[in-house]
């Protein structure tokens, strides 16, 4: 079977993991700029300084946390001398964008998902005027995309918030962030009319529950702060949809959700209930942003926890009237849960669970079963009946650059082949309206979960290691040629 002719094949990246250009061209500091590297077994750290006492230190970045504050009272996140921060250079799209977009053009990309660095446009987050040099940089990027007929898909905030907003306002738990984001979004949407047609507001908005510093610039990790942070992002997203509907109806604004099917380890009914509850923890974010209202089960959860949102009736009118135009999601594999003690907790980063004997995992413990895409597409499309878009999928692997500068990544080709087949089934057997597919980390970039370079996803190898050494030269992997052929044949030739 083949894919629809308008299907948007491409790749995805994020500024904090790919762009670099730290403080160049008037850029400010983002929350992601204070994250050190780590590994599969050692957590990345957030570095901080106490402006009163000048004490400095760092705190491990946690994926699930019940503590209310994760850096000491009085401290603010800060970039410290002598620490290594992978985002500062990342894989240097800032200086390589022409070469990289040419490589994407050579593969035949129809679309390129990238994120804009918010602090490159508003260095402190609450500035009166945008930074013209930052705006110009993205002008050049989009012009380059146009040369190759590549449609940009732009994420406005991918795991970064200008650090000024965290220090002054406590991040997204403060409603004033809605206005700062609205101003930022309007500035860029107007600037790039005719150049950018597709936007996503927040990357993986549901990661607010697990990683509120990354997702919302929060240092207050209380349930109340996370709930408020998510609510404020929902309202901000709806305002962006409203702005486009009223002014630029051809521009489409989507939601972006981290999604993976949840399997049960046993057929014990208690396991089914646990899987239902785990799924609810994710799906309510889409119920609000794409479906237009808070589901009852979430309101009951807030009631039980004593959470009270700072809101107003207009918020709910906005959410209902200006829900997302489409639902995009990341999906790498599944997670498996059980109420039984089976003694095999899987690694995963954002996805916790137990090891599933029926699915393969990579070296980082991520379950990589291809069935997840077909399942995800069906669940998400038929729940809202809005177009969906897979904007992240791929496999992290410690690729080897051979002496002759080739990379033989047949494991990646194998993973992608099966995942594309799964999408094909979703479209051609199940009738899902799938807009496109952007493979994650199409050109090697820094891992969000571990800060490593060795966890590579790309079709293109970038010479850079975990300590920041390397020429940053680009080399095509075997999968580069394979994906080019897949796009050329509209997904017919997957061999
Ligand atoms: C998604 C994020 O969760 O997964 C990306 O949107 C991230 O930013 C990707 O890079 C893969 O995760 P990791 O930890 O392997 O980089």
C-alpha cells in the first residue's frame, strides 16, 4: 500500500538539543541551558546559585517527584563556571543550518519539524521588544527550507522557557506567562506569514506532570503548581489558535502530546484498571487541548487532591472554542504495567513500567514495538476525529562511525521499516487521517533524557561526543539512503 500523496514525510529536532549558538546573536538563557549531561544511569543535573549567599550547587533532574521544591529555597537556576552544558553547542545547527537543510532536501523531506528558541526572540521572556537578530536567523532558516520545498513545522516551546520567567515569576505556574507567550507567538506568526504554515505550541505538554522544570520552567514541583502550569499552557495555546483563526485561517496550530500505549503485564483485572489509570494520566491533556474540555475524571482527581485552579470563566470558553486544529504526538514504543511484583523494572526515561517479554528494548530500556504506532493512531484519531500527525518516533542507538566515515545502522532501518508498516496499517486498514511523519533527531542531536550524544537517532551522524569533543562534521548513515528511497516511493519500497 502507499501513503497519500500529500503525506508530509520528514524529520524532527528541537532547538535546545540541536541549535547551539548559546548567547550568540543576542540570545538569552533558557532553562535548558542550565542542564548538565548525564547517562542512562546518572541523572542530568540542574545547576543553581543563591544570589544572597553566592552558594552554588546542582540537583539531579527527576522524572517523577513528590517534593515541592527541587532546588534549595532562595536558589535560582544558573549557568556555572566549570560545568558542561550540552545545549550550548549541541550539534550546532546555528552554524550548519544550510548544510543540514540541504541534506534534508537530498532525502526528499516534505517537512522539517524544528523548534524556535524562545530566548533568542525574547531574551528575558518579558521584554518589550523582540530581538531582531534572532528573528533574522529564523528568516534565513525558513528561506533555506523554501529552496528545497520543505514545509517547516515549528514548535514554539520545546522543553525551554526563558530563565527570566522562572526567576521572576516562578515559570508557568504564574498566569502572566500566558501573556508573555501570546506576545511571543503573535510576533513570530506575523513575522513568518507565507513561510510557516504549521505550529505546535508546547512540546509534550503532558511532561508537565513528570518534568515540570523542563516542560514549564517550574522549580515548585507541587501538584498545585503543575496543575496550574498545565492550565496556563492550555489557555495560552487556545489564544494562539484564536489569533490564527481570526487573522490567518490558513495557519494550523496543533497540540503535541507524548503518547505510548499502556499494556498490562497480566490479565488480572487489577492490571487492566492500573493501565486505565495510567492512560488517563496522559489522555486528559489531549481531552483539554484537542477535545476542548477537562474530563470529569481529571476534575475528580483535582477535587481529591484539593487542587484549586486560578482560573476564570473565559478560560473555559477559550478552551472549548479554540481547541487545537490537529493533534500531534511522539511515540517511541509502549510501556507495560502490573500490580504484581515481577521484579523487572524497565529503564525508560519518561515511560516507567516493567519489561515486556514480547517486545524488544534498546540499550536505554525503551520498549520499541512497532504496534504502538497503529494503536496510538487509532486511539487518538477516533477519540477526537481531528487530523493527527506523528511528530516523533525513532530509535536511540550508540552508532559507530567506521574509518571510511560510514555508519551501518541496519537496526534503525529495521525499526523504521516496521514502524512505517504500522502507520501504513493505520491509514490503509483503519482509515486514520494521518498528516505526516517526522522521524526524531533526523540529524544527530543531544538526548533530552540523558544529555548524551551517544544516544543517537539520526540519518546523519554528527561528530561530537559526550564531553563536547569532535569536529561537528556530518556523515550520512545507511539509513539516510534508505529513507530517501522510502520518501521517493511514497512508502512503497521499504526494503
Ligand atoms: C521526546 C522529546 O520525549 O523524546 C525529545 O520530545 C527527546 O526532546 C525524545 O529527545 C527522545 O528522548 P531522549 O531522552 O532519548 O532524547
